[in-house]
C-alpha cells in the first residue's frame, strides 16, 4: 500500500436551487449543463476562465466566484465508526487505541484529499490540484461574500 492517493476524477457537487437535491457532475468529459436528478432543472456551469489551468480550480466552476476555501474531504461516517471502536478498546488499553484512531483519521485525511468549496454557492470541487491561494474556511471572507451557500448534504 502506498501513501499516495490515486488521482481522483474531477467533479463538482452542489445543491439544486429548485428542489435542494444534491447534484453531482463528473468534469472529465466534455462540459455539459448539469441536469438535476430531482426536478430536471438544468444548470449551466461557469467553467474555468480563459487562461485558467483546467487541473486547478481558480474560481467556482458553477458561479464563477473566485472566493473558495479548502477542507479535507472527510467522510464523517467512517471517522465516527473508527472512534466508536477505539472508545470501546481504549478501556483496557488505557487510551492507546484512541491514539491509534487519531492516526487512522490522519491517514484517511491523507487518502481522501481536499475538497474546494465556493463561499458564494457552496459548490464542492473535487479531484483538482491544490491551489495555494485557497485557505481553510474563514468566517470573515464568508461574511464579506454575504451570500447564502447551500451546503451539500449526504
Ligand atoms: Zn432540482
Ligand atoms: Zn460558486
């Protein structure tokens, strides 16, 4: 097993404005409007601007905003399962397995990679190269953008 994460396919996920259905779209093929599986509403993607690297997300591919933040693409269900097991095991081992669980979490973090999220619309971009211009979520930027992003749930 290698420590390097496999290159993930580029994709975008956002919540439909019409019916709140989470909508996912792969970005490896030719760009096409995203059609919501819930209500059939088609949303055109802004796509990268001229001169932007297609492998890096410089602005939101949905709404075109250049305010984005980065977070670990962490699956909470996996994490909670790991911690539940560790909490049971930690009784006889005096907390050593909690340490192990933390290590496993860090490993999962490394394997899962980043997700880049738009401050404006909440769209999640996956599979892109890390953009050094993007920092973790900053409430001040979110307030400056002053929109209501729709978080993608599930
Ligand atoms: Zn919809
Ligand atoms: Zn956006």
